[in-house]
């Protein structure tokens, strides 16, 4: 297993595998057992510049490639992924502590998005528009924007690199990818290897393994990329938006969330419990769409709470390679300490602990809190870990107010016996996505994905991906003769 990581522990620039020229190394650890997976000499601003220049050189010819040929390329990538799925599953488990269930879900979605990218290559359709000027024809072309910079996160690193990278390439762009420093292989060079082996021409995908401590804002300030696609925290997202706005550079930002799963008085309680437990504890709670808050109508709160707590107590925490494990390690010790501090803060503020999981190194067992004071900051921010906040409410009006009382607006869900009641409730929530009688964690290739408020700017998937990674160009043709005023 370690050789898989060592072989990929390099920069990938202009079709060449080479070490960075920085003065220090990123150490890639297994968050469960602390095993050193790889040591990577970081890229400097020089490598970032070389990667972007290589992408710019390669992009023009790629944009002229027959889109059917681009489709065939993605079909090859998909076949390689299917052939190597068992090995990649083990790599996801080792590098980010993902459970086997989580790894399987991530790869399932990655394959779905690769299939969609193969079709996306054929969807750059133009239009002819009428003109008020006699003899004139207006042609509207959809063309690639050029070079895209992608910054991916640690929680679903393979999937959340595949999504923007494959879509951007399918539409004729070139890409420079900077994965999170905690998942440099699964989020970066593993993808580069797959695309290289499938025959992607050099320079179209470049991967730089580095850290802002070394390169500062060089990745987002560089003049070559026309768009920065970022998935991560709202704090970093706001900074990226500010820097890019100053350069009139486009952004697609998928940021944090503080989603709520709402249980109305007529809900199927057993089903709602199942949905809520998955929505809160999937991938140790390290999911932007996770249900940080579980709101329950007071008339059914006792029954729901009893069943929710009982189910949480059955979740096995431990070695993510064990198929029975549902809660693996969080990504690093900083995250583990932050989660423990959040629980302590809630208790100090008067919250009631229904379940207090212990923390051992990076293993954080599930916790459940209730009676969190309405003024607590925990109700308004993202807790990126296995901690559920149960919040009782009296009637729909109060539920809507509580759900919307957050700076975030990414996802959410409501459970009710009346589907149209659920839809009406969903329409009142300030969020980019909302689900009736389901969990809060969903991503599908054809459906626009993104948030409102501090949860991001822009959308990906389906038609919105075309808007993100292409631009519209107007070319007019005058078949007659225009009349000029002078």
C-alpha cells in the first residue's frame, strides 16, 4: 500500500512527474494509525507558474479537438477507474480515514460524474439569434473559458477533484489542480495518473502539491486561470472571492454548511431517525451537507430522541478498513481537538449531553446534545465532526425561523406524511438545496449543486456546469450592407 502513495508523491506538470523545489516536505499520514504514507517536497511559486503556463499552451489545441474524441477519452478513464476500484478504495481508507462504506459511495459518485463528463463534451451547442438590422445574422457560440484552477478539499478528495476537473476538461479547458495538503494523493496525483494512463495529452491536467505557507495567493492570483473552482471553508472562500474579484476573475465556490433535518409532527419517526443519523454521522460528520442540527416537533420529540440516541449508540467507531466500522478517524488532531472543544463549550453553556463519545487520537466517537441555548454560537456555525444537536420546536413557523437562523444555506431536509406540506416548507428555507423525506446529503450529475448565503457562489452539475466552465461569444455576420450614421 505505501508504494502506491510513494509512486505518486510528486508534482505532475506538463506531463512530467518530478519533485517540487521547495525547502520542506508535506508528510502524508494515515489519520487512523499514524503511518507515514509519503513525503512530498512541496511546489513553489515557480512550479505553480510552470503548471499554469503548460496548461495555457496545451489548451488551445485541446479546445479544437473533436468533442467525440474527448468523450472517448472519458470513457477510457471510467474503464480504468473500474479496473482499479479495489486499489483506490484502499487508498481512500488509508489516506483520509474514510470507512469502506464511505469509499464505495465516493467512487460510485465519481463514476457517475465521469459518465456525465463524457456526455458533457457533446453539449456545447450554439444558437442563431434574430437581429433588428436587415441582412444581419447573429451567431452565439459557447466556447471554453481557457484554464481553470481547482482547489479541492480533504473530505471527499477524489470525487470533489473529479467533478470540476473532468467537467472543465470535457468542455475544452485545461486545469491546474491543487488538492488539500492532507489528501495530496487521493485528491490530486491519483487523478493525474488515471488521466495520464487514459491518454490525456501533456499539459492539460497539472497537479501541484503545496501549501499556502509556501505560495501564498500565487495559485489564485496567477494571470493565466480565468476561473477558480474551490470547495472548502467559507473563511477561505471569502478570501478567494475577494482576490479574484479584484482581478475580475470568475469563481465557483462550494463552501460550508449548517444544514438542518426537520421532523414535523406527522413524520414517519423510524424513517426520520435513519435519515437523520446518516445525515449527521456520514464520514464522521465531515460533510458540508451534513445535518448539524436535527429539529424535531415537540409533540414527537421524546419518541424521536429515544430512538435516535439508541441508534447512535450502535454506530461502531474504529478501524476504517473494518467493513463493520461506520465512524472512522477525523482527518487530523486539530480537527479532533476542535470537535471536543465544541462539545465542552455547549455543556458549559447549559446544553444536555445525551451521548458523549470519547476522543482517542483522531478517533472521535459520536455525541448527541440537546437543550443547546438559543444564543449559542454552535447553533449557527458548522461543526465538522460527529456531533448532533437536537433542537425541539413548536410548530412550522418556529421551525422555519430556526432553520433560517444561520449564515449558511447549503442543504437540508424535512420529514412529513404530506409531500406537498414538505415542498411548501422547503420553499421557505433560504438554501440552495432541500430534500423532502430524505437525508441532507445528496449530489447528482444533472442537478444544480450549490448554496446560498455563506455557503457559496455559483452552481455545478448539469446545465450549470456549462455556464461555469464556458463563456458565450457573439459573432455577427452582415450579408447585406449596414447603414452608418456618418
